C-alpha cells in the first residue's frame, strides 16, 4: 500500500500547478490502478488540503469513478432516446440475457461488466455500444457476439 | 500518389472505418497517400472512401473491409464506376445544398494538418481579430447576431460584452464540450474533424474579453475527441498559435482540456464550472452570472463548441455577412443533426428557417425502419416531442417557442409509429431522476414522483386524478427548479401528453 500511496502522491505532484486539479488527479489514479481505493482518500485530502468528505463527495458524484478493482471487459449500452428509437431497450434485454446479469453488474466470473450509458454521440448510427472505450454503431445481438468473440481472440 | 480519404471520426470508426483503412493500406499502400479526415457528416454512408481525382473527390460507400480489394480491382483509385460509387461528393444534394460555415473544413481536411488548416481559410479570423481592438471584436460578434448554439440561444455578443466590461486581472474562456444530449454529435464531430477551428475561436474570445486562460470541458464518453484536441493543442503551441505570444501579437493564451466523469448535469454551465474547479457538479444559483462571477469567481465566457467554432468565420467575413443568413432573430447557420430512426442521418448545416419536413422527410429520407414518422424530439432529452402535423415549422428559436417546442441545439431524433409515447414521457422523468444533481427539490424529488405518477396513469389507476397530479408536478418543476434539467424535463412529458394522449390510456396500451 505504501508504494501505491507514493504513486498517488506522485500523481498529485504532477498536477501541482493546475487549477482545481482533483478531477484530473482522480482520472490519472483510475487510469493507473483501474479504480480509486478508499485508502487513498486521506492521502488526497492531505495533499490537496481539503477534507476527506470533499474528496469522497467528488468520487461518488461521478459515475466514471470506481471504488473496486475490475479486470472485466466493460460493455456500455446506450439507452438514450436516439438509440431507443432503434431498439436500445431490446438490446439491453438481449445483453442482460446473454451475460445473465443486469445493467450495473459484473458476471460471476468477473469477465464482463454491463453498464448503461446515456449517449455516446453516435446518434445517427444507433444503437450504440462502447466496449472497453471503443465505440460500435448499428449494434444488435449478432454483431455484439461477433465483436466480443473478436475481442477475446486478440 | 493518389490521395485517398477514410474518416477517423469515431462514428465512422464505429462501423468499421479503421478496418477499411487497414484493408486499403494492405491492398494499395504503395500507390496511395491515405488521409484520415473527419467525417463529411453523411453518416449513413460510412465508412466512406473518397478518392481525389481531376473531377473532384469521388465517394464510395458504405464500404465493408472485404469489399476494398474488389473496389481497387474495379478501378476505384482512378475514380471508376462501381455499385458503391456515389459520384463527386461535393455535388451530392446533401453536400451541395448546405451552407457550411462552422463545418466548412470538417471531412475535407486532415484534422491535425496545419497546412490544410491554413490552406482552407484557417487563422484568417484570428489574424483579423488580433489586428483590432477587443471592443471592436465584440461589436462584430454582436452585429453577427450569433446566439449560443448549446441550446439556450443567448446572444453571444452580449455575453462577451459583459465579460469585457467586468474588470479583472484574471478572466477565463470556457468551452462547454459536455455534449450529453441524445441526438447531438456535431460538437464531437467538430472536435475530431477540425479541432484548430475551436482553438482559433477560443483564442479570438480570449483577445476580445482580455482572458489569458481557457478550458475545454469534454465529456469522458468522447475519448477520441479528447485525444484529438490534446494533440491539436500541442501542435498549436509548436506553431505559436497558442502560448505567450499568439501569432506574434503579444496576446498570451493558454488552453487546457479537462475531461468530465460521466455526469450529464455537467453540461449545465454552472455545474460545469464547479466540476472544472474539482468539485461535485452541483448547479449554482444564478445570479451571479458566470460572465461576472464564473470559474474560480472570475469573469468567464462559457460558450458551446459550435458557438466558438462559428467565431473565426464571423471575424474573417464580418458580422454583417453572417447576419444576412437566417430568419427573424435566428441569424446565421445551424448545424442540424438528424438522428435516431432516420434513413439518412448525419450533420446538415444550413441557414435557420428550413422546415422540419425538408430536413426529416427531404434530406433525411424518412425513417430507417421504413414506417411512418410518429414524432421527433428536437433539442435533446429536455426538448418537446413534435408531431408530424407541425413539420411545417420553420427552424427558428421563436417559432419553436411559440409552438411550445424548443429548437435548442438543432439535434433531431426521429421515432416511427411503433413508439409508445407514454414510455418516452416516463423515460424523460427517469432520466432526470438518474442525472439530477440533487440540489433542488423539484428536480430531485419531482422526477422520481413523475415516474410513479406516469406508471399509475398508464396502469389505469385513477387516470384523471393522476393526470391532474402530473400536470401540477410539471408546473412545479418548470417554475421551481434551479436549472434547465428540472425546469425543462416537463417539456417531453407535456408534449407527449398533449399530442399523443391516447398512448396514456389503458385500453390503447393493452391493444398494443
């Protein structure tokens, strides 16, 4: 843990000159570790001279920040209006059935995490899905299976 | 060498543009110069290959990777005919009929080429601006009649004048690139397809109001836009377009990209400022307005991507030329975005005044499903549902307001006749409950109650009584919410009720 705390301090130091640096710092921490450990909250609070409650409040406000480590492939299905107009709700039901978990859950083997997202900016090629940060358009069940199978190969 | 274009735009990539580019490189790598341009905005044709010929750029699309070899064998690199050949792209009705000011370079140039940028008119506006007094630049903006393209439509010149007139050593220019509304993707396409245009617009704004620092707040759902902008900013510094002496004028302007973290509410300007300050994205009460007390309490311009990207052209050609376009108090061009269940979806920039019918049934070609259009939602999740009977509405802020709709940012989502409008109304409340910042009660609690009341109505539980409750609730949210999130969520709900009351009755729902 102490080594990780050093890394966290180094990340904070890299943002020393920035104005209002908490979000960029949290992004960097999550990019480095894959999540934001509760134990780093006091470190951040001390380094930035804010209260632990402030740091906790920011982490929990934003849906991107995770408090648990995860190795899972993240599948984010867009549920916003444009995607709904071409069957996003059906796609949600299909993916939930495929993986046997609901939106917001990870499969028991930890391989896939299913999430909802509201708009990926691909509204003319709906329905849209984002898998580990990469966007796919014109998505349906068959194409999702194909994309995930390709991802597993590489 | 033959120049061939395959878009790098993330929408094009989402349907295979990277694979098409790879197939091209493999099949004809030594014969071609491959440019990864932005998208032309004809998204139903993506991945679109363009080949530069003497006749102009010939388009082929939509292309699958496995078709690339066949296209090359058929003579695509000489612009030969083929079943996927679309002809000269600039002569297609969709392209020919647009008036592209904001999107002039998007899809045409290599987004990160400074040579392309200057060759296509880039920096003209900034040079014009730097040669003039800040007050003159603001006056030009006011004369242009440009209104905020993020949705609210507030006159940009008035906002800039306020920041200019507010004394302060430190002022900021903030670009709201938290494009969270469904049906909008033009901000993303511009950031990915012509990032220097946004940088130039922000630099002009900085000169006009005396700001020295700028922030672009991009949502985390747009990783490609973030990467392109960061690269573009580095290149701009290398060429002296940003930094301590912009184009040798003595202007100092530093520009930073900040990434959101999955909160829709951060597209609301005061919430975005809180987020930029490293806090929870809680909405602020107004007044004070951000132009006077903005980021870190300093005078701040907050403008949308397309507002700022319209600025270089206004300075290059003059505010008067810009204001000649459009109708009534909606001046200039609007970047319409055709989305959802539409045959030909994409970006269509033209002067205000074009009707919904021309856009949706004309250029858009009706629904993708081939079924009749039932309704369109204009202006994002907080915009009203507009029935087909109102498709003759001219796209004008005031005309839409008079019809109890909202033109907003010009995002249009099309729904066909299988859509259950009571579900869409319920979703509007559900979305508000999910994304409310929680600061004010009408939004935080009202949205949750809204879902419950709609469920009771559609469940047949005292429909008349519960409709009265829903109307009360909508009125309260409209009048009592702190910002547009809670204040405008009743728009989709009420418009669905007004135009499609039959969808809220039990009998109808059972019939479906």
